[in-house]
C-alpha cells in the first residue's frame, strides 16, 4: 500500500480478522496429531494399511525444531510412510534433515529457561513412553513411575497427553 501497489480501501476490506499462527515447534503435541493425520491420509491415498507412530517417534517429533514447519512434517511422513516396513514408523535422533532440539544446547538461552525447557521435554517424552507402555492406563503408569496417580494425571494434562489416545494402540 505504501508503494502504491495496493489500494488502501481494499486493505481495510481484507483486514476484518487477523490470525496469528504459531510455528509448529511452538504448538506442543499438535505435531503428533498432524503426523497421524498425514499418515491416515496417505494410507487412503495409496490404498495401504494404516501406520502408527511408536513412542520414540512421538518423542522425536515433539523434540524436533521444524524449521520447515508443517510442510517439512508432511514430507517426512510421506517419506517414512513409503519407505518404512511394517505398520510402525520409527524415527530417532539423527533421522530427517536436522537433529532434534534439546533446549539445553543453545548457549544463548538463559540457564533457567534452558533448564525449564529440558525438564519439560523430559517430562513429555517420559510420560509419552510410559502411557504408550501402559496403553493409557494412568493407574498402571503411576505404579511404574512411583508417582501419585493424581500428580501423574495433572502432569499428563500439562503436556496435552491423554490416556485415551494410547488405548487403541
């Protein structure tokens, strides 16, 4: 508009609603939901059986920095869907185009923030693997982790994890 290449009155017509979409790396467990969506869509498109993500892959997906955002995730799921054997996708650190972020490797971050990020990542990964192992049974997970059931449930909710999600696996 400032350069005279766009009409001012049209700008006001289009600016009814502004949306801010955070990058994938800031959307927590949305990356897992999107990955599963892409895998479901690929199974239909290619007429192949559905594939699932193992617990280590879920941890990897939530830890990855996603510089290519959703398109990077979609392309990765396509590649893994087509190239993986069996019905499970298994990704580990070193897979893909970039290493997963840990939060503690960035020396420009304040210590307190890096520590909080590393703890949150550990909690999310640990709970994800624990709930996968117990098929979403919070009571069993609490026994294994030697943590109070209500505290474990609260922690799972903090990280957007639900036992329901693991029950069909």
